[in-house]
């Protein structure tokens, strides 16, 4: 059973994952390109025995998406990869097809695997040479094979593998051994140990010319199909192709155990929180406040772009960001917040990841207090808006500063509640009091900026109430400082 999915109209996605650190990749997607056709085979038929979970790990979900969706995304954002074949167990074909459709993955074919890893990969390789109806099709020059449970692979390394495979016939990623490998006797005693400096761990991705990998599988024995695990060895044994080995980054690790799923989720959350976009609505005072936030969040290693609106060229921020801060001073702008949320919904922006929107409002000195007037209705209004946005995977927060008292003190904090879907929704309304004028308030904004930055990280759907002596949102504490 096979399915092919064409390009879909959907938002851009972040480059996951940079070398060694959990931050957004600065790699230019158009920087690497190849002049030969490249396709990918993702074996995804594992049962997940080592995770101890009933669900195979490639289908385990975090941030509302299965792990395999993140791996597919890492390849489909590479423009020079022409097609991706996902090989799954027969009983998972319908589930995988649903994932492809739900997350609008493109250039994907879902094919049925075999009884072993090598048989599944061979099925994927053969599918590249035939259409969905079994008819012949143009074969790729290079085939990249990668584990479905290794979601963190970057385009620049895929480029190295693809070009080396074209030149040498085969290429593969390697990493230094982190532990000494020993051989034991049948009785369970030490036989000998290997000199760790001479050996490397074989990793994924691996690349082959189509002719080499196809011929290797056509010639390999039943024993190889049944017990073998190393594709590079098949190319050497049956085609005489000595693979070029390329040192890979530490991010090529494989999700193997249950704890690895939590680590992968943490990495993705941290990556998504590395940048934000502040929208000032063209207000000079809002721009001052946004500039102060920019400095504070920059000290926290969060890059903040400040723009007046999302019109014209600024519309590109809508399709590249995952965190938005709507800034207003004196003038209420709930309608502008609604417009931002509506634009994100219209762009289907939260399809791949939760999007965070924080409304930061600085009241004028003559504005109403939070305890009365229109301010009383505003927390309820933003909570209603947050409830509706949550259904589209958009997490909305409201943060308010009010100039009236000499000390910066939190008055009201988080208001968690449940949405109609049953998922908790966080709407955090922080009321900060300060006597300063709108130009000098930002100078005392460090704890406030820490709070706003902290709202981006957890991407959870509930926040706990906090005591009057401090403020927190989603587990990020904020201390008070005198103005």
C-alpha cells in the first residue's frame, strides 16, 4: 500500500538542529544544492521494545506531533531532496498515511516494510525505482538512508553525505566511541578489548548511489537479510564499494529509550524559544518598551526582532517566527492581538509547533486600575481569546504594566482553566505597578523581560497560580525590583 503526497501550502519550519547546542540553526536553506537527484529512505518499522512503551517510539507524540513527523520535516525542508520513502510495518500503514495528511508532509510515499530491517530498506529502495502503480520511474542518483527516530539532522551534513556518496559510491556518518568495546568468552569472562581510538561508531545518515545499494541488496544472502544491520558492509561485501566515512555532529543521536523522548522534546522546546518578534503598532512609546525588552531578552540569549506591524515586507515574520509579542502603551489594542492570532490561524502557522503570543500592555498614569473599569473585563476577554486560540495550537498570554505606585509589584497572576477540548489553557495576566513615566519604566524591566522570555520556553498548556511576593508563568520565576 503506497501513498504519494505532493507539495502542500504550509508554513516554514525551524532548522533543527545546530551542532552541539539547542538553538536555531543559522544555516541558509539555499546555501547547499546538488545537481543530481537525491531521494531518502526512512525505515520506520521498529516495535520500540527498548523504550518499554506499547506505542513504537517513532509514533510517540510530544508537542502534539509524533516523532517521525519531526524526522520527515528535517528532510522535506531540504529543497534538493526530490522524494522521501517511509517504510512502515503493515499494521502501521494507515497510521503513517494519516500522519502524512494531518501534518501536510510533502514529497512522501508510504510503503510496507519487510520482516527485518534490511528487507524493509530494500523495499524502500525498490519503491524509488517504480511508481505508485508499479510502473518504472526515473531513479535517483543518490539514496540517503536514515533512521526515522533520529530527528536532528542538518542540511549541511546531508550535503556532505550526498556528495561523498556520488563520488565514492557510498558514504556514512561516524562518531567516536564513548565506551570501550570488549569481547567475552562463552563462559562470560573477558576475552579481549578493542583499542577505542582505532574504532568508530557507525551512525546515520548513510548515502549510496542507487545502483550500488540496489545491487548490494539483490546479491546479499538470506543470512544478511535476517541478521545484518550495516548497509555500508553490504556495499563493501557485494559491490566492492569502500564507503567514505564522515565525522558527524553529536546531534545525530538516536531516540532509543523512554528518557530519549523527553530529551528530544526538551531540545525542540529550547530551539523554538531562541527568537521572537515584537510588534509595536507604530507607537513610539511601545517601541521604547520593545527596545528595552530586546536588550533584556538578548541577555538571556533570545533574539528579538522589533517591527511596527506585519504589513508589506514584515509579513515574512509571520511565516518564520514561533513567538510573538504584541506591545501597547496606554492605548488598548486587544483588537490588534486578535488580528495577530487570526493571521497566525489563517496561515496555519501552528500546524507544526505550538505558537506563543504574549500581549504586553503598559497603562498610562491615568488609566484604570486592574481592579475596576474596563481593566476588569480585559482579563476575561483575553482568556476567552486564549481559549479559542488554544484549539489552533496557539498559546496566548497577557502581561500588563500599570504606572501608579512607587514599587514594581505583581498584583494578579495566572488563571489556568480548561478549554472545551479538555486541554488546559494558560492565560497569564501580570499587573505590574510603577510610578515611572513610560520612557524610564523600561530601564527597570529586567524581571519583566525575564518573564516574557520565560513564557516562550515551556510551550505547556497550564500555569500555576503564584503568591503575591513573586510572579511566575509555566514554572519560570520572576523577582521584583524597586523602580
